[in-house]
C-alpha cells in the first residue's frame, strides 16, 4: 500500500531547517525555533508520513536564554524586506551508541546591524528521548552556524559548520569530544560550494568508500538550492557533483519554492529520501506559513551521485496509507509556545482554561517575554478562537489591561483582536514595523459580558477578525492581507492568547476553549 494524496508538507507551519535520523524502525526529526520556547521540537514517525511530537530538546529555561534573540530588519529595492531572527538556528540530530545528540547554534544579538552577533554553539544529548530528559548544553568554540555531527568508522567525532561572516561563508570541519566540547584538531576548510551565496547547512555521509558533503547555498529564499561534493578522505579535497544543484525550485513555476537545507537518508527499505524546507507561494513575495518541512524522493546515479525530485504536495510513499486527520499530532511534548524566556509564574493552565497574569511587556519588546501562550498555525485555511471569560485590573485611574487573540511572528509583525479595560473596547490591530503598517479598528461595548469570543479566520491570502458576545452573532471587526505579515524571514505565524497591563502583574485574564486551526473548508488540511 502506498500513500495517496497530499503528503507534503510533512511538518506544516513554522518547521524550518529539518534534520532527521533513523534509529531501528523509527525516524526522529528536529526543526529550528529561533526566539520561541520551548526550542527544537522532536517529532517521530514510523512511515515518514504520519508524525508525532514527543518533546523539545530545549525544554527548561535554565538550559539557554533567548533574551538577545531579537529580529533585525533589512531592506533593499531589489530584494524587499528581510527579517532575520536570532536564537536557535539549524539543528542537526544524530544517534551514536545509545545516545541521541542535537547540535545547534544560539545566535546572540548585541544590537546594531548584526556585525557584533555571537554564535553560541552547543550540543545537548539524551538516552531517554521519549522522557524528554535532555542535558544542559555542552558548548564548543566555533564562530559560525548550522553545525552538524559526524562519527567516522574509527570512532572519531567531527563537527562541520558554516564559518561566519557571510555571505561568502566557508564549510569547515574539526574533530571534537562531544561529551566535553573540546576541540581535538584545528579547523580545516572543506568546500565553499559552487559560487552561490551563504554556503551553509552541511551534512557528511559515508557511502561506498566516499565521504559525501551536502550543503545549501543561494540563501534561504527563491534561489535556495542543494549542492553536493565527495572525497575519499573526510578532510578532502572534495569533487563537486557534475549535476549540481541536486535540489532546487529556483527559476521554476513550482508552488513549493525556496527548497533547500536538506537532510539525506536511507529508509528502512533501502530507498533514499530527503527532508528539506520549502515555502508554499501562491504569488511573488507571499511567503504563506513560512518555511515548512517537505519530504522529497532521492535517486543515486550509476556513477555514484545523489539527485532529489522537486518538492510537491502529492507524493507516493511505499508502505504508508495516508490518514489525513492523523498526519501530525503535536499535542505531545508541550505543544504550547512562549516568547523568549517565559516566567511560568504568570500562567495557570488546566485542561479547559488558561489564567494569565498580565505583564507590562507588549509584543514590540525586542528582548522581554510578554504574557503569551501560543501554538503554530498549521493550516493554510482555518480558524482559531478563544473565549475571554474574565478580565480584571486593580481599581485605579491608571489601571489598564488588554487581553485577546493574536497571530504573532516577532516583535515587528503581528495581528490581534483584544478587549481593553477600563475603556471596555474591542480593538483589532495590524502591526508591521518593516512595512510601516500600524492601523486599528475599534468597537465600543456598552455592557459587561460573561463570555467574549474572539475568532481569527484565515485563507492563504487574508486574515479576518471577529468577535461575539455571550453566544451572540459574530461581528467582523477587521481584516488583514496575508502579505502584511509576510517577508523573507525565518519563522512562521503562531496563534496565541495574551494579557498586557500598564504595570507588571496588575491584572489577570481568564480564557476558555482556546482552539487553533479548526478546519473550515476542504482546503484546510495539515
């Protein structure tokens, strides 16, 4: 039996930079998360089609801080806007002698234009991946990103990565003790790709006596591509594949664009595949849900080179019977998301309700953690909603509490519909600093309420905000073009609830029936 239908994306919505390892009969996959906590979600699958989140490699605030993970805005007439987040970049997951390893970079912003960024590279490990018992980070010295682990047949462990600064980065390698982070050799330059900008995302594979080095280049947007080289020595020299690039959608009219940052692997049946990032693009510069994870078929040529098919929504996977409603189960391993370094004393979460203590930090803060709980938007078409059951603030002339529902990307871009007191107003706001958008619509309430329901419905090209009072008729308050949230960036939209006050801790909000991605049409598929 083969899967039949829309397999891709296998991890939809804010799932960039995938890395995968097969251990016994189970595939394990990890993605980037940048400024979001918990970080580095771990997904498992038996058939490459149906996936379940089992945890996060960064699941304790003591492991790392994301206070300096702010996003930088770049603009050019040719390229438009790019918003570059800090935080956790491009992890790699590996398994060796009973232990899982995730290696990653925490990019620390020190203000300015990014020239003073610090790259804090680290390894976390676990022998209990289902229990989520990941170690504290083991740091190692490397000024770059996209680090990857490789164990050779002699037992030596190597790290390869993309050496900064860019855009003409270099792929470097050195021997390491993964338990301590100690460098056991000098760095050696392996390759700089075929001439595309930002050579990065390296992985090394050993097959039939050759070390294959596979990397991304061309940047992570429309010119993104995968190229490969090989050598009979791990330290090179490396011979480029004559068929490069081996994966790209550049210059095509494919719906799935920007494909790259790929992990190659052999499945349980000896077939070869790749997991890569890609973006569903209905039109130019509309980056939809951002970078998602796609499965692509791989083929080896008679002369020993790998080539991937293009990423498309429909894909046949032998042995997998597609069950659309069960494609992704993200309920395990904490499907709830927070911004940067959350203060969990602000949150009381039960099966049906959420009580949030308001903070004075709004979403525009570049380094603080607003009171916010969210989930990734996984559906291209759907609706998310919540009922605000109670909102309270101290009795004073300066009291102010704002609570509601938001579609959030970073401190520069969000849509939200919320209730403000004591003004007793409902406000819909569209904010995009990069595009100089800040507009709002208001509705004045005349009476109190028992339940104020907020709904944000979305299609591929627009978001619409509604409210209803005490089970009354839904009223549309505003809309936003999806393009107003879109840019060349690293993250995807997160739908969440929030509470903000003038003074930290001065106010609470209770929410019930928080639902993300309720399907509203045949197009609402995972």
